[in-house]
């Protein structure tokens, strides 16, 4: 038990080191055309339980039904419990900032036109996933590190309707939709 705790501590330390190195590098560019046709969403399910609300963006932006991929973060979750979306947790942290979860690897295997980082807390796992996900445009909330996102919307986490309207407004200004 003691060794497991010590191992977890070192994994977190190596994850933080990896994150710091990745955030100092210039962002890798994704060569996709202008316009939104695929969206990735990283959602803090501990603080925003209605992660399925992101499927409303399909109608809002006239996307294909499978254009949105949502992955939820929960500090602790039971892998046998049914969830409407794919999940990852702190237990999935590996060495050197790697996330050892099949759902996460599948999520990272795609390129996105837009990545929505829908969380407010400073969290190593969500930040790692945000930095590693290939996306042309990264959108987040006001409480996040500005190095992670290209567009920051200062809306409360619980007001998804306001977030959706602000996102649409700014994407229209940027001529993405």
C-alpha cells in the first residue's frame, strides 16, 4: 500500500514535469480547413453532470451526428458503472504524462477542428489531455490557463446555454461557422 502511494506521487511529479515541458513548446499546428466539422469535448463531470448537453452543438452548428466526441473526467469512478459518455480518472495517469486509458487513446487518435475544455479547476489529468489533443482551435473557460486555449469564454460552468450562445457568437466573428 505504501509503495503504491509513493509510486502515484512520482507519477504525478513526472506528469507535472511533462506538462510544463509541453506548455513551453510552441503549439503544434493542425492543418485543417477553416470551419467546424469535428468537435472534441473534455468535460469535468464532477462539477458539470450534464455532459450530454454538448450534443446540442450538432444542431447548433449543423454538424454530422458523429462529429462530436465527448470524454468526461471524474476524480473517482467505478469502471463497471454505466455512463452515457466515456470516462477517465486520476487512476489512469502513467509515467511521463501518459494517460493509460483506451478511451483517451481513442480520443487522442483523432484530429479536431475545435476542442472544448469545459472545466474550471486546475487539474493535471484534464490539462494533460487538453495539451495532447490535436485541434486547430481550443476553447476554454475563464478560470483556465491561457497557454492551453486559443479562445477563452468567461462564462460560469453551470450555465451551458450562455456558453453555447457565446461560443456561437465568437465562432461567427472568426468566420468558423
